[in-house]
């Protein structure tokens, strides 16, 4: 599940058109939308995002998911 979530988020980061003025990319999808895109359940996406945060691949700030550029 972590690989699926990270792959879809990297895809959207790549094609977002974000010029990179910030050091992070804000994921503008809800956990439910990420679940639909990856074919996972919402609970699984939540656990995967928390696991990716503990590994340092994502950050959660005020309930928003951020990816380092």
C-alpha cells in the first residue's frame, strides 16, 4: 500500500506544474480520493500515509499531506 500511495503522489507532484519555489509540495487530494485512485480502502491509505510520515517520506502539517521536493 505504501508503494501505491507514494507512486500516485509522485506522479501528481511531477505533473502538477509546481515551479518549486517552496521546499515542499502540498497534496491537494483527500485520503478518500487517494484511496479511489489507488484502489485501496481509506483506512489503509491513512495507515500508509502515517507509516510514510514516520519514515520521513511525507509530512503531515495541520492535517495536510506535504511531500519534499
